[in-house]
C-alpha cells in the first residue's frame, strides 16, 4: 500500500471528526510501522483559525467548488494509493455537502468512505448525495451494524461492499484510575459523567431529576456534566440552556451533587475523566443517533455505562439490555443508577463485561482493520499491479496470462 490520503476536518480544529481522523491516521501509521507521512485533505472555512504549517496537510476551502476538482487532479497525479473519505454532511460545501461529489467523481484512486451519519429513512437532499457517494465508493466503513442494513435497503448497496469497523478508542488506564480520581477530587464520590458540547436535546434534565432518588441510596453521588456549550447554541441563545440546567439543579437542592464544567476539554483530559468516573451516562432522547464517540470511549476504556436505546447504543450494547434505559423516564433512571452505584460487586462485574466488549474497539486494533481494508480496496481496483509483482518475484520478468 502506498500513502493513504485522509479527507476530513483535522486538529487543531475542535471537532469530533477532526479528532477521530487524527487518531485513525496515527493508529494506521503505528500499525504499518513505517516512516512515511500520510497526507490529510483538510476542509477549511474562512473563520477557521490558522492551521499549522505542515506540508502533509493539504488545505481545501470548503466553499470553493473548483477546489474540489483541483484536489482530485492533485491526488490523481500523486503517489497516494487510496483515499479515506470521512463523511459528515456538515463539513463539505454546497447544499448538504454536495461539493464533495465533484471530488469523488473525478478521483481515479480507490475510495474508501466512512459514513459517520447514516439515516434509516434518508430524505432529500441528503438521500441522493449519500447514494452517489456510496455507489462511487470502492468500500464503505460504518461504525454501527444497523447502518449496513440501512445502506442496503435505501440504496441497494451490496453487503460485501460495506465493512463494520468499531469507532476507535484509547486503551484502558486502569493503573492510573486512583490517581485520576484523587486529582479530580472524586476519591470519596460515586461519579456519574456525561461529556459533550452542551445543547438542548441531550436529555441531561432526565438524569438531574433522577438524582434525588439516587441520593437516598448513594448520598455521595456526583453528576459531572463536562463540555462547553455548542458554538451554534451559544451564537443563537448564549448560555440560556446552561443557566436553565443550573436553575433546575438549585431548585432540586443538588448544588453539591452536580458539577458543570464549562470549558474545552482536550482528548487526554476526556480520557482521564472517563477512566476516573464510576458510571458513564448518555441519556439522549434522539433514538436515531447512529454513532457516539463518547459512548464508544467509555466502553473502550472499560467503564460501566447506562444509555437510552438510541441506535448506536442498541447496537454496541445489544447483549446487555440491563444497560438501556427509556428516554425521559427519570424514575427508572434513578432506580438503575442507584442500583449500580450502591452495589460494588455488581459494578465490578459490569466493568469486566464492558471491558470485554471494548477490547476490539481500541485504536491499535481499529488501525489494523483499516489497513487490511485499504489493501483489499487497492488490490481490487488495480489487480494488475499485484499480478505484476507476483510474476516478477517468480521469474524476474513480467508474465502476461
């Protein structure tokens, strides 16, 4: 395999897709054990802060349609062996990200597309754009096994073209857990954690309203809500939603039991927080959500979790129905949280069970899975290259069959 070009947003942009691509690129480089540098086609907007000067980062202005065609031509002339397109509708220019079609339709290299969003019942304009990308792609990666069925039913994509590879996660930090808890001031607490950009529709009120019931059985429970307010939310309504949550906390007398961390949390600090918590919760009411990086991280780091049965949670926790709680049911959330946090033996059993689920989700394994896939896609696209290699190794000259 020659170099792989990744097409995505990229660090230091504060974006889940940028972080994912960064770790995928790193894990593939480590797994290949080589000194080469894979380029990244970085989607940029006018308001992006200046990115590092790095010749391996190829900037593509997202709102300049001609730039997509020019980038395809650049890739075609390069030594890149395959392109890994990290697809999310919001990162490309044009209606529903349609400008990316100009790139893929002029690309001669193998195209492996990772769909970070797949709709069960896609509607226009998203439907036709995703269908064209899916049909043009040589292989497709999804992080939710349900998405395989969705792509088959919606677009007629054959299952042999679609690969399930889990969302990558850091490796467990079991030996650091006590130190992390001490540093965070959690040593004497039973800590619930939710992480993510704050916005309405995350179901945080459900857990807050459940806490009085939890505290009757677990008086040292602490709910940590970590993350800044979403930039779009802050732009339209400021911190109104955060202030509403804070008012609810005060109204219920929970000021000592809820901690809201309103700041940017980098990757290392997030992994520490997850490793240090007792229970990670995703009370999201939107049941169509196809992926969740934070839930993936919690499972990969071996932490017990509770979640609403949204699509990603159902897929990854399908064998553990006890960990799925109805959306909006504060009474049931209170019962489940209290039951887990008040029973240390049961909590340890869930740690072991979640750790087993998470073993195959860690970045070293995910990087190796992607390398195998890229090699297969490149070989299928240019089979004559492999035949030539075999012929040369057999007799020192090309043999045409």
